[in-house]
């Protein structure tokens, strides 16, 4: 006879944070992969079912950051439409918009701007990144000089 699964909270790690359940880690890994691959429909379904739209990995990269960096404008839009923060910076201070500028992802840049991204947010900001790479068209789009 098998025992019922233990659904009690995980004991705290030595630093005091709870140790994530294996199933939770597996789900998070799957959702981060969906963002990297740009599977907007499945990603939206997971967020609609309760996965936080602002979920971040161990480096502070949000789902929006991963989708943006990998060039998936529809996934970015799906997440922003579900309340994700367009300006959420990772642990290095980088924003999705700056990452999209760095990668030259024009459709993602427009999706982020439509979702309220601030070109001046982050370090370096999208404006700083556009200046660094001589992207005058983006500086005009951002209203920067």
C-alpha cells in the first residue's frame, strides 16, 4: 500500500528560504522554456491558470525578459496583456527593452513599448544601449537625443 504524497511545506534552507518542491521546480523550468521558445499560447494558458506573470529565474530574468531576448514578440505581448511588468529588471539591472535593443529585435521593441516599457529604465537603459550601438532610429523612437 502506498502512502499519500506529502503536501506539507518544504523545510527552510540554511539561509531561511523554503526549499522549492521538485514539482514546482519542474513546472517553473517548463514555463521558462516556453518563454525562451516563444510558445505564446501555452505560456498564456499557464499564466491564466495561476503561474505568476512576473515569475523570475535564479538570475532575476522574468518570463518577459526571456521571451524578449529570444525575439518572441507574441509571447511578450501575451505576458504583458496578463499583467507582467515590462520594465522588470534582472539581477544585473537589465530590462527586457534594453535586451531587445541589444539583440536588434524590432518587433519585440515595439511590443514592449506598446506594453508601457520605459526606454530610460535599467542599467544600461534601452536609450543607453541604442546610443552604444549607434541606433539613431531607436533613439528617435524613444524620443531621446
